[in-house]
C-alpha cells in the first residue's frame, strides 16, 4: 500500500532539499524550521535534518532541545535505529526533527554516511530538509550529499550575495539546482534606494527566486519560544514561508516584489493593503 | 515627472544600492571567472582591440558580464557600436574612419552624427 504520496504524479521517494547560504547568520536554520512547519501544515510529512554538527540549533527553533536522545551521527554510525533518533514536533504530527550531535566534530561523518542516513528516511517522508552549516567546507559538502535540489538563503547585502553566488556555483558543479530565498528585505529601504531590490538580486545572481521574506520582529519572538513563525499567520514572515511552502509543492504563486515602488502601491502599503 | 514628485514627497535619497550593485558586479566577475585583477584588465583591453578592428565603439559603455543561467554560463560582452568600419574600402575610406574615431574620442555626439553622413 502506498499512501505516502497524496499528490499524484510525484515519485515515491521523498525529495531531499538542502538549505544553505555560504555566509552564516542569514537565516538558514529559521528557514529550515519555518519551511518544514509550513509544509507540514499543508499535510506533507516532513523531516528536518540538522547537519550543523557541533553547533546544533534547529532543535531550539522547534522547541525540542530537551527531547533529544540520539542524533544524526548515531544514525550514521549505526549506534541506534533510524526511527529512534527522530523527534516528533509538539505542534504537528507531520513534522519530525533529526538533530545534530553537539559534541562531535564536523568531519566525524562523511558524505557517504550522510547519504546513507537520508536513504533511511526518504520512504517515510515527502520532504527531507537538510539545514547546512555555514561555509563551503566538509560540513557543507555533507549537507549537500544526497540532496536533489537546494534552497539558497541570502539577505540583500553585498557579503551575503557574494557568498550566495559562490555557493550557487558549487551546487551547480554538483548538478544540484538552486533556488533563492531573499530574507530580511525591508521594502521601505528598497524604496529609498538603500537596499538592493528583489529584481537587483535576481539580476545579479541569475537564479530563480522561490521566496521573499520581509524583515519581521516576529521571527525573534518565535525563536524565543521555539515555535516556527508560520503558526502566527499575522506575521508577514509567517505568511511568506507559507507561500514558499506552496511554491515548493508546485503551486504557481507570484513572488511579491514591490520593486516598482509606484505611488499607488506605496499608498496601499501605508493603508495596510498588501498587493 | 512622477519620480520627481515622489522625491519631493518622500525625500531625497543617495541610492547606496547603486554602489552595492557596481561593487558586486565587479567582485562577482572575479569570483566567477577566477581571473585576477590584472588578467581581467588585460582580457578587457584585448577584447576592445579586437572589436575595434571592425567597429568604432563607445569604450565608456564597454562592459563584460559573466552571466550564469540554470545550466550554462555565458560571457556577455556589451559594446555599444558607433559605426561599422569599412572592411573592403580603399585606403582613403580607412582614413575617414580614423577621423571619425578621433572625433569620437572628443565628442560622442559629433561622432554619431558623422557616422550618419
């Protein structure tokens, strides 16, 4: 019996997507947690994997830090059974976490071992999201092992974009297609000409944009409480991740840009009307 | 006009994003090609020379982009052409083109008009 795919036409194994960025601190872990939760809200079975060995954080984002028994290294080294290491989210029956080890070093596992770990779970889940560590070294290579596609997270800042470009090049040399999330954009600054617009970033990097997330204080409060921001649908970032989840599932939803900055769209925004 | 009105209404800006764009443009060409500063300058100089063999161009507008699409990487060379050099012409014709080029260096508009003649 094959009930694990609710959307017909898709293949039997879950899709492995690596979430990466090159530069640290642009929102990879927040993106992984939020997108995972948003996909789960759509009824997809999702496993989020923390591949940042030695610096685990995804457990904090999901409020699961005190439930960890085994981790990704234990599965890789066959110290435990795969099913023993994953932890169900408090908020959703569809969302699971495979935590990183906090004590090991990044190169304690290799790419083949990570591929083995992901294979253990692909049949059980529609989506496996792998949260990559910052950088382009072994940790990054491990996170990419077994990934079919990638989501590159950047902010509209020069250093983040430069690093994103480097990562897109590396992914492309591995045959992994990358799509872009522009995180923490401030449309007011874009209008003033003090921040690169969605269009600017797209022109520079030349890859498809799968989502744009506005700078939003709710992200910090959500992280404080260990609850992904998508559970707060008043939050603009929450709405953005919900739309990104829909796009990941193949829905055609245009990416908002507000780039034209026309007088009317500006007045609209001031009045709280979202185009 | 509308933009001017907007500026009046919402204040002037210094558009720091334009600086960001040109800095990124510069650094990404280096990152993507793996060429050093000097190599890039040399490549640019030689490209200009080659194109100038056949066209009179606006060197100011000459621009090299290393553009990456989903599965291919393209070198985009943008070179505004002012006039096509006559290839089969006599030596006197060649001299005229040189004249045009000389004018071009001092005054772009004059050169453009001259090319129409």
